[in-house]
C-alpha cells in the first residue's frame, strides 16, 4: 500500500477511541463488551497504518528506532488480539485476557518513547516532531487527567478527544510524506 493509502486509513480510524468511549459512556450495555473490541480493532489497525509509514520514514533512526518500531508492531498486534478475544468471549473471560490487554497501555508507553526518539532525528520537520511527541504524551496526560477528574469525565472529554486529534495529525504526516522511489526488484 502507498503511504497516502495507509495515511487515509489511519485518518479514518483516528477518532475510533473517542467515538467508542463516548458511545460506551452513553449506552452502558456496550461498556467492556464486544463493541469495545470492534472499535479497538479499528483504532489499533489505523495506528498500525500510521506506524508503517513512520517506519518507512525512519523517524526514529536506523538503529534503536528500527527495533523500537518493530516492538511497537508486536505490542499493537497483541493489543489487537485482545480486541478479537473481547469480541468473541464474555466479559472478563478468559483468564489470560488481563495480560494480553496490558499491551494497549504498553503500546502507548512505547509511543512516548517513539515521540521522544523522533525529536532527535532529522527525517522530520519541526511540526511533525511536535505532533509525534504530542501523540506520545497521550498516556501520561490521560493518567494524570483520570487522577484529577475521575475516569469517566477524563476519558470521555480529554484523552479521547486529544487522542483523536493527535492520531489524526499523525495520519496527516503519513499522507503528506512522499513515497521514496524504490528500485524495481526483478
């Protein structure tokens, strides 16, 4: 897929968490249900599309950053597996769900590391570096806002909206980055 195609998918999925959490808070029967798994798959898959372009751009460099993005793909894949499990099983089942669901916050923590790493790479313009760093701040800011305002208020208003905007901006980075011409493989 082209960067523009991946970025477009990422842009379409960027508000998935914001929309999903708001629906869950409006209709309690959807909280932590199959519905959470559905919007989770949309959200994580869109994030992976942006990450693929960021990988092509080498936003975190060729050494540590190359491995960081590979680890992020692994954690996002496991997070998506937890979404599939949530769709297919009853609430809080099976016993291992808690452990694979931890890959959601681990992925967000790694996004912070990617955001910091990208600040030191010359591949990106200043605005793109700020966007990636801002996207990486999502988890710490979400935790602080939940501690101050409580889970429901904080998740619906601040982190969900902030996440939709930052992931949308990350998708725009992917959309606008030009494809590098690769030599034809015979």
